[in-house]
């Protein structure tokens, strides 16, 4: 089978390797779609976001996939051959209170597929059966791949931000996560203000349902958000751009007792906690993935609304063209790049 590897800085190689055997409690997945993610680029550029051993460079990346169950390992009871499944990226200890609740992403022993163990940018992968998320028949494979990281994270964020038809949310950053946020927030019925300096991204934001698009390079976005909300400020804001300005604007644009969701990876930022946060009684909430047991309601939400996640897939490639795919995605000029396998 073919598998993409990141053996050296900014180098992608596609190698031939044996199809893995599913171990006890594991299944073999024949991949159908596997999305590239900004966190794959952290590995590509040598800036890991998870603390993995540097010698892990031959671990296949890919943590936003779906496929078909091809073979069952010993003792597998929950899934069967032929099942169409999306894959939950987290491996936890399985016994701590967070794992038992399905919040595997906050387990102290958390490990991520595509970082700690071989991921999904390959023809096949093995995975514990509990990581298999059954896809509704109506869900296509590209949507299935995007439903995990983009869909699951932004769905969870919208719930944490208590979005509904009476709420206005400002979304800072209109890349794949921000675009997923627009789709999800519209699904929850909220009025959406999308903010980005890239006009192409703002055009997509409008197309997928943003009620207002603002370019902070052309005018004061916070002031415009206040004027759209009759001087009050937005009820909530979501930060999907990993920079200081986005977090500051997200704090400044919400009304008193508003809620700010931090989605973007960002290792440092400077804020004025007293004036931007404490005095206004703001809730600041972090969110980077979803509870595994939310999958069924999440998948139903995506299918029934429908949430057209596929619209944020701008490019598809076969795995043999992984190098081109990585380079294009790294350019920042596209939305989601997804590896696909046709029958
Ligand atoms: Zn991701
Ligand atoms: Zn655990």
C-alpha cells in the first residue's frame, strides 16, 4: 500500500509499505477520504503541536479520515466488515473519568493518530474499534472526513457558545475552521459576522451563509461589529486565526457577559485581562475537538440541516500526489485539501 511520510523538514515522500494487520480490538480501515489539517503542517515544518518523539518522523500523518472497515482483529464486536466509518483521532487510557465520558481529547494519556501512531494519509490504517464512528448512509466520504475535526470542533464550540436564532456571533478567520464555524453557526440559527483580511476567503464566507463579511485591513472590524449589533457587541465570538489581533478583537467585539471561543492553535498572545475580560464578565472557552459520544447527534445534525461541509473542500488528490497536496495546502491559498480514494 501507499503511505505519505514526512521524513525531513518540508519533505513529503510517498512510500510503499505492507498493509498493517489489525491487532486485538482493532480493525483495518480501507481509506476513502483523509483531510489535510493545519496541524499536519506543524509536522511538515518541524513545529510539533503534540509532544511526540522526534524519531516519530516515519509515522504516517493524517487524523481527519473516514473509510470502510476491511478486516476485524481478534475480539472486535461493535463494528463489522463493510461498515462506513469516520475515525475519532484520540487514543486515551480508556479508564480515567474523561475517557469514560468520551472526552478522550483531554485524557492525560492522550495520543493522536497521525502523530503518535500511523495515521490516515495512506491506503489503509488500523485503529481500535471504539474509534470507529458509524457514518449515516446519506453522508458522503469527504463530508465524513470533514465532519470529525472541522465539524466536531465547531459543533462543540457552537454549543459551548450557546448559539441559537437569537444570537449574533463574530468569527475571526475564514480558513477551513472559520468556514466550518460559519456553516455550523448558521445551522444553529445564529446571525454570523465573518472577519478575515483575505477577500477570497470572505467571498466563500458569503457564499456559505455569513450574513456580514468584514475585512479588518479595510476598516475597524470591532467598531463595525458594534454598529451591526446596535452598539452592544456580539453575543459570542470564535477565534479560528492563531494570532494576537484575532483574540484581541474577539474579546473586544463581544458584549458584556459575552462568550469567546478559542479554536485556533496559538502559543502566545497579549491581552488586557482587566478591561477585556474581567470587567465585562466574559466567558473565555477553549475547544479543539469533540466528545466521542456526541458523534451520533453531530452526524445527524450535519445530514439533516444539512451542513454542507463539502463546500469547504477546495481540492482533492490521490495519495500518490501527497507532495503536491501538502505544498498547495501550505500556501494558505486554498481551503481544505482532501486525499480521496475512488473505487
Ligand atoms: Zn486536524
Ligand atoms: Zn483517559
